[in-house]
C-alpha cells in the first residue's frame, strides 16, 4: 500500500503548539491525520537552537495535549537508538533557532535523508521558524549584512521560500526572493500564525493570513491568502 503524504506544518513560532481552535487543541488534528493503530511516536530536533532542553519541554507539553505521550529528543549528535526512533516517528518537529546551524547539523549527522524518507513514508513534519524554513526551498543566515544574503538549498518539501515573523515589510524574505531569481515562490508567515502545505502544493493559512510572493522577473508580486 502506497503511503499517503501528509500536510507540512509551517509555524512562525511555538504559540500554535498550544493554540485552541474553537476550544479544542489545534494539534488534535495530528492523531486524526495519522490514523495509526499503535500509539504515535514524536521526535523533536533541536539542532537549530543548540538542543536547548526548555524548548523540548514545550514540545512534550504540546504533544501531551494532542494525546501523544511517546516523545524523544534527537540531539545534534544522535546515537543509533536516536536515529532508529526518528526513522519510526509519526510526528517530527524541526525547532527554531539559527537556520544554517540546524541545516549544517542535519547534513552532518545523517538526519537530512531520514527526514526526506519519513515524509515520503507518510510522517507528519512540522517546522517552527528556522525549522519551517528548512521545510521550504531555501534558507539564509539570520540578520545578514546588507548585500551579503546567501541562499542555501534545504529540504524543498514545500515549494516555497519560507519567511517568518517579519510582517508586514517582509524585508529579508523579499531579499531572498530577489536573490532566488525569476520563478521563485515564497510565503511569509506572521507571528502567531502558521500554514499547512498540502501534498498538491496548496496553502491553508492557520490563525492568520499568509503573504505569498512570486518573482516574475521585473516584478515581485505579493498577495494575501486568507482562510
């Protein structure tokens, strides 16, 4: 049976982990999306923030609200047991922090191919801030000096360059869009908001509207996607 690809969860910050939509925890949807017979396993990747334990505890609390109790932090230097857990995880969260630190770590420690494999096998991948950028097509260093923005290819599971929490100007995202060249597509997710990227590439804003960008060569077109 061919696995069903799941939506990618792109979050600007951690607030949606605890957000209630109509009184119910928003992340209740994780269980219904997976439709698994066995208890769900969740993995947390904190490479972008240096494996800060406090952020992992936030993740554990959010998973408990969603009815998921089997959680594990996958450190920047994972053991064989850590990688085995990741390879079987139903829900995987890529934490926020320094986008390039996290990405270089994933390339070095063998996590990058596992993330691609788990997505193809039907796991739910979630990214917060830098983690959301990793799920898109390009990332860049935080607060780059003027004229020195350098784009790095990342997972590309979502067909967009992802920018977070810099509304309404989206200064760095616009710089990235220009650097990526004609044809590039981007999304800007405001503070407190998120977006689901469905397997067919369609966007579903969560909590707040999402800005979209398209580099048309001489024009950078911007629009807004609402629920």
